[in-house]
C-alpha cells in the first residue's frame, strides 16, 4: 500500500521516512565508529564498543520514532529503561564521548532532523580528527621510578645521588630501607626528566657505580595505559 502511514501520537510518518531515518542513523553512526577507530590510542581495543555505537544509534532512533510527540509514551519508555542497569566500565572518557555522539546521531535521525544529524556528525568527526593529530592538551612529561641497592658502607649512595642531580630535572626519595641485615640499602627515587633520552643516560651512569646492584627503571608516564 503506497499510502501506508505509521501513526505515532498525532504525527503521521510515512514508512519511507522511517526507513530513511534508520539508514541515515546507520551511515552516520558508522562514520563516527570509523573516526573512533582511526583516532584510538589505547591498548584495550573493544570490538563490542565499536559495534555498540552503531547499534545504539539505531536503538535511539527507534525510541524517538516510537515516542513521537506522545508524552505518556515517552515517560513509559524512560521508566522501562531505568530498570536496565549498564555495568560496563569505559576506561577512556573519549570512549564515552564517541558512544554518546552515536546516540545523539540516532536521536536526531529519529526526530527527522536530518540536517542537524548530518552537519553535527561531520563537525564532530572533523574536530575529533583535528584533536587527534594536534598536540592540544598534551603535556610532555617523562617520569619514572628508579630503584637500586647499594652497600650501606661506602660512598655508593652519595655517588648515585650526585648522578641523579646531574641527569634528572627533579628527584624525590620514595623509599630507603635496610636489607641483608643492614649490609645493603634498598633505594627508590621518583625521577622527572626534561628529555626522554635522559632516562637511558641515567641508567648507564648508575650502572657504572661500583657495588650498585638490582638497578631497574619503571616508566610512569600518564599517557601509558596498563
């Protein structure tokens, strides 16, 4: 039937417009998912999260079409959704932003605001690409934890401290304790470098100190995901 209409509240929607809303929500949310994949920088990749962006957009589009301008129906859907508890933890706040963007695309398509959906998706994706390739909000820090053991007797600790003063921007003693019945000192320093190449130089110079053993360096940069 060519004149088939879907009645939602007081709004009559042609089935072609409904299908167009779903197709546009699928295409635009797929674009958001592709941009997310290209700008992803972490280690914990989630295939389910990317697919959830597309599926979530379709669901939000469906809900907006089903609600229409019926307030009672909208309150009922919101109440039913409140029963569902989502316990998925997103480690990166940017993951939540992309997921919310896909839901926003679905909402815009569901209310047939196609211009806002298309322009909003394009602007969001362009800005996301620009921020990904720029150095905006990035801080060049080279922090680490240096740990070693030196004999309690002798000048090993003083020589290590002088080396830290020379090659690090700043350092702070974290732990200092006796081991092996007081014959050795276990030391741990929080170190900040001006240049990442200073890390290798520090390890090289400390390893030359006579009697020093158990030398280790742990990278503690905030950009490293564990």
